[in-house]
């Protein structure tokens, strides 16, 4: 069995068997957003663990089982910590804020996903875009654009870790867990916000 992280990323799974970390309760809600239906979850001590698109009830069940197997067996509906994540996401989507400033727990990410998504988060800001090839080069694997795409496609913290900012080398929108309409909405939202911010700065100069 291969252990190469690029091969594993392409296959879209992490074969490592983990015990739940027993960090306390995990609170969750299923939220109807302008992007679509999302499963939001956060640990009882604050960090967000999931912001994933769930088109069906089966997707919700799969997400909850993964939380129970990886983070904590106590996965409960509702709670203060997930309300914080819900409010932050809502403010972001209505344009009230230009960043999702929430703590995160990256336990659901494979090592390769962590490298890809944290590099993306730290290097591609609000209103900016990058390409799969550029991101592959940034993580030191310039020939692994396909593996980068697979890692982004399995992102368990959509919007929070902004995989929507990655486009094809031609600028064309490709692949997004929430669908291309959701990806376009997010990019348009950030483009308008970035233009507004730049206009305000110019006016005050």
C-alpha cells in the first residue's frame, strides 16, 4: 500500500485509523446558507472543526460519524460554540466582515491537506485568487496540481479555509464542493468587498 501523501490525496482519503481525541463535546448545526446547506461544528472549547456542504441527510450522517470517530464520540446538536461559528459565517456571507476570524481544529485534515490549505489561507487573502499550479509550487510540489485539487475538494472547513480562491490557470472556475454557483458567489462577494475597501482607502488619502 502506498504511503506517498500525493497518492493518498488523489485518492481522497486518509487510511490512518485514529482514536477519537476526547476533547469534550462537539456541537453542530445543519444550516441553510446562501451557498447551500452546510454542516457546521465546533469543539466545546471553541475551535471550529467542520464547515462542510451537505446536500443530503446521508451527507450529514457521514459528517457526524466522522466527527465522532475523529474528534469526540459526544456530538450534540446546538450550543454556544457552534453559534459563534454560525454567526461568523453569516457576517462573512452578508459582507459585514472581510475575514472569518475563528479558531480552528484541523484534525479532520490529512497532513497533505494541512500543508495545502494552510499555505492557501496564509498566502491568498480576501479578494485574491491563485491557481492549482501556483499552489502546488507553493507547497513544494510543482507537478502535483491534481493532488492539490483533490486536497481542496475534500476540505472539511469550506469558506473558513478558503479553497474557493483557487481557480484554473486560465482563470476558469472549476471544482468546488458546494458547486460552481457557490464558488462564484464567494468570489464575487470578495471582489466587491476588496473594491469597496480600496475605494475607501483612496478616498481617505
